[in-house]
C-alpha cells in the first residue's frame, strides 16, 4: 500500500514538473529549440523512469 502511494506521489510530482517545464518551453523563441524542449517535457513518467535507470546503469 505504501509503495502504491509513493508511486502515485512520484507521478504527481513528475506531472507538476512537466507543466512547469512546458511553461518554460513556451518562452523559447527559436521554434526548433522549443520543439525539442516540448518533446522532453512531454515524456511519459514511465519513459522518464526507464531513461533514468539506464543512465544510472551507465555510470
């Protein structure tokens, strides 16, 4: 049960961070850079976790 609540909180925090990042992306004037920023901001929580774990393994 605690793990489920922790996962839920993690996803909620990730979602809030995504929205903040999207707001920052909207301020970027260069359209190519803005698209790249939005692609990162729109990454799913699951994909973020996969990439994060892969980066930890690469150390």
